[in-house]
C-alpha cells in the first residue's frame, strides 16, 4: 500500500519547489548574490565545447537547480534593459518635478507680490495712525 507523504515531507517538497522556481525565475540582470547566499563570480568556461563562454556563477555552484550559473551575455543584456527602464522612469520623474518646480516658482512670485502689497498697506495704516497723533 502506498502511503501518502507526511505533512512535513509535503511542506519540505513545496519549499524546495518554491526555491527552485526562485532560482529559475528570480534572476534578471547581473546577479549580485545567489539565492543560496553564495557569492557570484565571473566564470570563463574551460569546458570543452563551451570553452571561453562567460557566466555569472555561484561560488557554491552544483548542477542541482539550487544555484545560479547565468550566461554572461544574457545577464548583461538584461541589466542594460533594466538600466534603460530605470533611466526612462527617472526621466519621467524629473519631468514631473520640473513641472512642479515651475508651478511653485510662479506661486512664489505671486505670493511675493501679495506680501509686498500687504507690507505697503500695513505701512500706510501705521502712518495713518501715527499721523493722527
Ligand atoms: Zn548558490
């Protein structure tokens, strides 16, 4: 008779599957650290048939699906795309800030005019009061 796996074993399997999904899908751009926490280094393949190809590879890499070994070219290309997206986002933010700054400068100019008028009124009122004495 086939027993169903225990709840703990199922949990462990789910955790491993989540981890493998993270390892497979969690990578975009140049990796800084493997999901295992391992340091990434720039590997140049010495394997026959793959000689000279570059990878970003976990220091603890084993071909078990738990570590990153990402082709250098794809990572750099993704990093470039990511940076271009960030530049676009920054440009949009900057454009919004410039518009906001123009509005605030205009508002400040108007407020200065109002303050100058109020100052004149107060000076005139003070003069009127003391001239009456
Ligand atoms: Zn690793």
